[in-house]
C-alpha cells in the first residue's frame, strides 16, 4: 500500500512482508545505524528475527531511487504491540522518523520498544551510537527506566506510547 506522503522525493509504503532486496537494504541500514553488537551478517539471520515476530507489518521510507532510507516494523509480543525502527543518519532531525511513528500510531493503541540509553556503544564506522531517548520523548513516549532488557547483545530500557483516547 502506497501512502501519498511524497516530499523531497521520499515515499512511505506499508507491507505485511518484505522482498529479498528490501531485506538486504534494511540489513545494510541496520548495520550502518545500530551498534556493531547488533549487526547481521546474513539475510538468513535477519529472516530468523522477522520469523520470531507475530502479527507484523512494515512501514518503509524510500528515496526517489526506491532505496530504503527508513524502516519500522510493528509486531505483537506477549500480548503487547511492539516496534523496532531505523532511520538513515542523513535523514535524522528532518521529521522523517516522527512521520514513520505517526503512521504506526494511527494503526496501534500502544507501541513498546527497547532503546539503548547510553552513548557508549560503537557503530560499524567506529563512531559512537547516539541514544534515541530524546527523540522518543519528543514523540510522546514514556521512558520506563525501571524496565530494562539486559543480555549479551543489548542493555536498554523500555519506551512506551499509548493512545490517550479510549
């Protein structure tokens, strides 16, 4: 489904599944923007991640050459709606991430995510990963600092948005 939000030659689309080409582009973006400890080396690893998600749909931000520049996936985990998202660093601070979240909020009453809350982790290019906490605060998410995810790959906190309309 195409969403007519064309501006600066960018386009949003939604899909229940991803093509192999889309997965490769998302992995490239994932590995470029997320900390090195979360990197995927093969499409099959990313497929395993996607297969572990239920009731998922994808929001994709593409440029004028149809290259993926942003991706958000919503899914159900333990009876709650969750999301993961990535935005190309070149587009950060221009409102594209907020627009992706707005599209996700229109389809969900609640969104939960895990967010790295420090700037100590290193990205593929050697730079430090910047915590997106200020971005989520700006987009009306509660920062639940007392709910942590700690494992060998990530140490993060839960963020949550809930639609105030009941």
